[in-house]
């Protein structure tokens, strides 16, 4: 079994990372940690990920979504179907920036919203699946550890402890039934401070600004 740990720099994925370290030491297995960089992370989060890797002496791989092909297909459609004037204006700006979040928005022609949450899958789940999970599946079974909790939202309230992904990996949500207090207590037990953004008033840590982040 190959173990892959998704880490975002938030409190829940940090707890899952620490749990993996604890269980790996007890049971003698290895794991890979992967951070999906949306290109819109807060500088404190990049530093936090780097600090975790340095403190525990592990590599945290970074992957990024690439929408170059999707944008090129959109450019071809515009050039073929729009008027010459409209197409010229659009094609002047419709070019990949290398920043996944911005390129995703240009490809989709809109920003994410609470009713159109395509960002999490396209920027985080998909690149990890494409660049890490699928190659690993060619070598054998994969167990992917993910830091999602039922308490977080109504959308996540029915999250199971395990499920199969569409690509054939087993997804495990080891802290799915934990409370936020459980998470912070577990971090304290390991003498790990949470991402400093929480002390700055952020209720969520991830792509900045997340559509679900409090305005304060």
C-alpha cells in the first residue's frame, strides 16, 4: 500500500500529516506528502509548509495545475467563432500566466462562487491525482489521506470515513469526526503551532481569498 498525504497548510491537513508521522513510526511504513499550490496562497502558508518539512525532515512535494492546453483550445474557439474585433481584444489578454488560480478563471470565464465551487477540484484534487496518484497506481494500491471534517459544513456533514476515488485510489478521512478543538489539541500535543493566519482572524486557510473566508 502506498500512502499519500494531502497537505494544504490548514489545521486539519496538518493534523493528518502529524498523524501519518505518528502511525508511520509505530507501524513502519513510508508515505509521501503533497501540497497543491493554487498560486494564490498567502505567503505565511508557503512558509508554514516549508517549516513543517524542515522540522520533521521530510519532503513535501509541490504540484501545480496547468491550464495551458485548455486556454489554447479556448483561444482557437474564439479566433474561429468571434468577430475579428472581439477576438482581437480577447486574445490579447487570454494567455497563460503560470498562476493556476488566474489561469483557471480565464479558462472558465468567471471566478468561483459558493454555488460554483470548481476551484477546489481543479486546483487541488485534480493536479494531485494527475501528477502523483495516477502514476502511483501503476505501482500498486494507493491510500490517500485527506483532512476533511464533517463539522466544517453541511456540504461535508455526510463525508464517509473511506471511499473510492474515480481513479481507483482509496480515500481516507482520518479526522472526519474530529472537532476543531480536537484538531488544535492534537497539534499542541505534538508541539506544533497552527498556521499563523488563524491568529490573524482567518477561519479558513488555503487559497486566498477563499470564497468561504470571512470578510474580516
